[in-house]
């Protein structure tokens, strides 16, 4: 049926090339029908491929397609379609698709996104299906919500301290003894720092979103601080955070404030003594800077007898959206693709993150370079940020608070504002959940940094200001008009 | 009588055929332009979180009032105004100067024209990526500056310099496009005008003031208005270079809109931003029409 319709609606196109009187009549006679068919054709694609499982992920298809082929060979009758997303707008695409009930069957989610999707009830409960995997894979926290498992960890990644051995030697430091405590770190950065010669002690992330908090939070966690406590209360405004922030302020003096890729680049050219970065550098540095002498170390802890080393843990979770056509087979596929043998090729080539599968670490690839051992050791103490429905907003609040301090803001005020901002967004979230519309007293998160409550009191002033600016704009344009008129008159 | 009737039906047929040929465009227009346009207008009066479509409520002008009390948005608005009034006059002036220079060149016009035009055909994302490294601490700009003994800066990271750096890039990238427009206008001026001015003994400055300027006035107007509209919508530069940082000093209206809609999923509120921007741009477009009308 569908085939015939498709053919019919293509007909005009075929005939339009050499229009005969008969076709002319045809076109005119059933014109409304034709329009309907064209419309049907436009919306037809989703109807096809009913039994195909759609898999959205962020990787080069060359890693994914072979795995799909093997899976399809093992399970005749199952078809999986691979579609690649990009990190720039992948989340938007997933959110919009979900809102329109067009979400893919199988999807890769960044581990900081899962909180939102799990709490919204968008994902299929996999607790029973993946029970046997619990010992084999790492990083289950971001796949777990209210005691139930909604995803399978695929890849995990963490960050460690990179240091330049040559610069350590030149500054009279021993490359065999990388900094272990916060004071050591400041000391090393201070000794290496020589901006006159273009050499900087340590890289401090700035000037871009989403990155700074990943580099700063390990110091809070290592110091025993937290963002949320067991009851979900916001406890970021704590002594531990303040200590970490003031340490960061002292460290920053000997640092280069830049974006991650520029820091990685500066380190590559031997201009940066230390930086906190990820394993992706292992893929670049040997090729682009074969003479660079560098090593990695655990992220320093607060003191010799205080706190512990910690880092940021993140990665990729594979989930099934509700509406998945074949949850049993899709879950089989998740188990299949997360196996060490299929996750390893991605690690070996892209080196962005490691397999979540614990078996993978016995692969000779990891024992070939002792630096990988540091990563694996760091992963044991690395912390995944809270799995929370409002994590995206929380992340922005924390990032803003740290950035403020980085640019010379007051620590106490910054943390107080962060708490206020969190209270606002959580109230708004509760309101929405209870079915109330947005109320004026709650405004969306990550703003109102000055701490004053913005409501009707200050809005007339703002309205006045904005109106003044708009009027000014208009006034300028009119002035422009007058000037032209004047020129014209003079010419005339 | 019969002939008249058949003429009418053939006319009807003709219009039907026309409609069929136009259908692809009309359909895309309706589905991908008009429908979102109207829907987002309705949304701008609603509280709508894309994750909770069922909680969509009509909230009147609340979204619009909220804009004025939203510090981040107000900051973004101010930054955008700064951007518009910082770039538009400079771009207009510089591209006009370049066009005037090129207009007098006999040899190598094609080469210079292409050279200046090139940046405007490169994707702005590519341009931004190049400039990211150009502005980096030991990038070309700082090497150049240190050659003249000026201290180096982290252009995109320091709050004072981030926005001007983006503006400079925007000026560089769009100057060529407007230059070509001006060049076309200059080439269209009849040579006779200049010849008779020469006969009357007019100087170069007078010729510029009384012949060139009035003749290219419509083009100046066009460039100013188009450029103003484009500047209000500045986004890809900010998105690739700074994401609104440091401390929100490079946040613009469209970037805020994007963040609100696609990071925090508040579609209603971001639609209100979009319609405020729409109103501003509409104002400028109306002004342009008015100006062009007085021309005739």
C-alpha cells in the first residue's frame, strides 16, 4: 500500500519533465489529493524501518559499525541503525527528540546528563536485565536513580596532574617527586613560574563554560567537602570549600588562565609546568611533541595528614529510552558493546576515556605505559558529581561561583550567592513538579549574583534603563536619518 | 461565452499548476517557518519546560517582565548594544575607505578584492577557531605586541578585553563583504559627473563630498541597516570563542537565548527573549523602509 502511494506521489515529478496534455489534466484534477500525498511522502520516513533499533552515539562510526555488524550476525533478524551526534548540540537533539516522543531506542548519554533523564522517567528500568554486570563494570552511580538502574556504563574518564620533567629540573625540583600536597603544588608552581620568559607554573581553566568546575571540585572532594549531602541539601557553602577556594586563589597567582585546548597546547610546547588534564593528551603529545618530557601524578591532597587525593570522574552511559521497540534485544546490545574487547579500540585510538569494563585493564595496552597506572589509581578515588535532576543548573551555579573567585571575587559572598541561586532553582523545580506555573518570586537559576532579591522592587528601574537604551538606539538612528537628510539638502 | 468560460478554467488550472510548483517552498515555509514563528510567539506568553510539556501554563506577560529583572539578560543586552554600536560604524567606515582605495586601483583590483572578500566566505566558526589561537597567550597577536614592547594579554580571558577582541574579529571578518557592496555602488557612478566636476575645477575632497557620497548614499544606508541587524544577532563568534565568559562579559542576547532554551530548557522564557530581539530588529527594519521611501 505504502509503496503504491509513494509511487503515485512521485508521478507528477516524473511527468513534469515532459508535460503532456493528459498529465496536465491529471495534475489539475486530483490536485488536493496530490497535495495530501506529497504531505504523506514528507512525513513518510519515520514510518519506514519500523523494526530497526536506532542507536545514537558520539563516536566515529568506524568504532561502532563493526560492533553492530558482529551483533547482527549473532542475532539474526535484529537491525541496528547507527547515528552519530556531535558534542556541540547532541544534548539539544536528544532533549528535543525526547520531548517530541521521537527519542532513539538506544542512546549514549554523558554521565552528568543522566540525572535529568532518569528523574523525568524517560528511561527504561534495566535493574533486572543488567544485574549480572554489576561486578564487571565501574561507575554505576550515574546510572542509578532511587535504587534502580537505568543505564550501562560504557566509558569512564578522569583527570590527573600532568607535569613537565624538564621544567622541574630547571627549577631545581626533582621530577621523581611530583607535588603531593596543596602546599607542594603551590611551591612547585611558584618555582617554575616565570612569565617574563613565557613559562607558567600551572594551568588554570578560565574563559569557557563546563570545564572549570571539573578542575576545581577535586580539591573540595579531597578536602572532605561535598555539593549535596545524603538528604539532597546543598552544602557547598562549607569550610572545606572555602579552604579549597582560598588555596586556589593562592595557586592562581602562579598560573596561566586560559581555555583547556590552549593550556594543553602550551604544555605541549613546554611552556607550562603543570596542568590538570585528561588522557587525550597521550594521543597527541607523542606525535606532535616527541621530545616533551612529561609525567603524570595523582592530584595533590590538602596536607600530609589531611584529606586524600581525588579527581573528577565522568564518562558515557548507554541507556534505553521508553518507547524502545525491543528492550530485551537492546539490553543485550548494551551488554555486548560495553564488553572490554569492543570498548578498547575506542580507548586505544581516541584515548579520551577508558572502558568501564574492569577486565579491560588487564590488557597489555595499559601495562605498556606506567602513566596509565596513575590514571587507573586515580580512578579509585575519583568522584562522580551528584546525580541530580537539576545538575545542569547546579553545574552552572558552581562554575559561576568558582569563576567569580578566580576573577577576584569574595569567597564568602560567592558561596552565599551560590546557595541562594540553588534555593531558587530547586523551588522552581518543586513548583513545576507540583504543577504550579512559574511564579515571579522564583527566577531561574545561575543569576542574581549580587545577592539581592530581584522582584518588582528593582524591575521598574531595569525597565527604565532598558527603555532608555532602546530609546537611545532609536534616537541614534533618527540622528543618522537627519544627517543624511542634511547631506541630501546640501547636495540639492 | 464558451470561450470566456474555458479561459476562466484554464486560468484556474494555471493557478493550480503554479501552486503545485510552489508547493515545496510553501510547505517548507509553513512547516519550518510560520508554524514555529507562531508557536514560539504563543510560547513566549507561557511557562513551558520542554521536559514537562504537561505543565505548560499561560502566564501572560510574566516572561517579558522577568527579562528586565534577570541580571544575566540585562548584562547580555548591554553587551549586545555595546557590540552593535562598537562594530557597525567601524565596519561601515573601514569598508567604505577600502572600497574608495580599491576603486582607484588599475592593476590587481581582482586580487585585492578577493583578498578582502575571502574572510566573509569562510565559515565564522572557522574564523573563530583561527582567532582563538591568534589571541592565545603566545599567539601571533601577543608576539606582534611584544615586538613593539607592549605587554601581552590573555585577550579572551581578561574581562576588559574579551568583548573588544570579539568585536575586532567580527570587523575583520565582515569588512570585505560590505566593501564589495560599496565597490559596486562606486563603479555605478557615471564618470561624466567627475569629468564635469574637473572642468569646474573641483578638488578631490569636494568631488567626494558632493558627488561620491550622495551617489552611494542608498548603499551606505543599506550597509548600516543590514549590519546593525546582523550585529544584534551576534552568536557564533561568542559561542565558539568564549561561551559568554569571562564573568558574562561577552554574553549576548542570542547566546543567552540559546543557553536558556537548550541548556536550561525554558522554552517560554527564551521565546520571550527572541520576540524582544524581534521587536528591536523590526524597529530597525521599519526605519530602513522609511528611509528608503524618503529616497524616492
